[in-house]
C-alpha cells in the first residue's frame, strides 16, 4: 500500500473512533510541542504557526510540565491522596499518577478520544488510576464519574493545568472552577496554570487570532484574572507567579524562566 493510501486509511480508523483529524485540538498541539507523536498534520501546522508568532510557546509548554511535577510533589507532601486532573491532555511522563504517592487515587479528565484511549492503555489494570471522557465544562458529569473512584468527603486536589485558557470568557472559567470547589471537602487544594499576554500583548493577540481562525480557543489572561480563578481559596506561598518561579527546584528558576509566559498557583480550601 502506498503512503498516501496508508495515511488515508489511518485517518478513517481514527475518525471511526470519533477523533477529528481535520480540526486541531489543544491536547494534540501540546503533545507535539512536548515532542510527542500523538498528533496530526493540522495540529503540527497550527503549532508551527504559533511558534513563528510566539516562539516562547515551546518554553511555556515545557515549563508547564515542570510545574506539574513540582505541584503534585507539593500536594503529595501536604498529605493529598486524591487527584482530579481536569483537561489532562495526552500522557507525558512523568504524569500525575507517577508523581503522587503510591496509595493515591487519580482521575484524569479530557474530552478528546485520543487522550482517553492513550490514557486507558497506560493505566490498564490499575485499580487506583482511571480516565473519564467528558467536557470539563460539564462539572456535574465529571464529578459524578469521578465520584465512583474518589471520596469527595475527603480532601481532593483539583488540577486545571494549561486547560482553562482553552475556555472563552463566555464560559465563565472562574464560575466553572467554583462548581468543582463546591464539591470538595475542607482541606482540598486547587492547582492552576494559565497562559498570559502580560509579557507581550501583541504576540498573544496574534496567537489567539490564529487559533480562533482554526476553531481553537486560546485566551491569555492577565495576572489578576488568573488570581480570580482561585475564588478566594487561600493561596500557598508564593501565590500566583510566573510559572517558572513557583517553588523552583533548589530555589533557582531555569535559565529560560522568563520565556515561560504564564501564571500558576496552588490554593487550599
């Protein structure tokens, strides 16, 4: 079979599983930026365009993964043994369940069928880690499914890492987060990372516009807007800061820290 026919057959196979190969998806774009292979031509084309407009996106993607590691490590050391990772994206090691304590329960949530398939394969046979296919905007559906694995009467870590910037203002991201917070027990935590245009408004504006032309929402929010997403839960030190500056390993940010254009924080309820 020639290469063109093979590619066409693979596209048909993915589409039969409900996976759109003709529309870019944030999870697959992120996967490509991190060096993964679970992405399609449309994802790579948009990612490459983003990189031409805003080269810092590559540093931001890598910096966000490093924040995940530091945040989950902090949550583990704070005694958290339940994690609800919302908008998780395609598996990239180390992932939440690999960093959390061995006795932890982890529920991944994403609406992309490829993410679900890959995560199911990765966690097959596990009794403590699972994945839920759902739109994070449907908090009721997500919480009902996650409640089969997590005990919401005990503290839970809610994680929205690099996912809320894929929601427009009309979806009321802070209100959405609040619905999840309302379902948790005292002593729960909330971790958020989010891109920003604060460091270069014009570049972020162009990036947002190019994404929108291809059906992808990508909204860089200002620091005060990211702070509002925590809905007055108590931020742990150092508060909401540029991603690379949140509790860096050995207290020293990476050399490219100022190219990681986003904010993050962890708060306790």
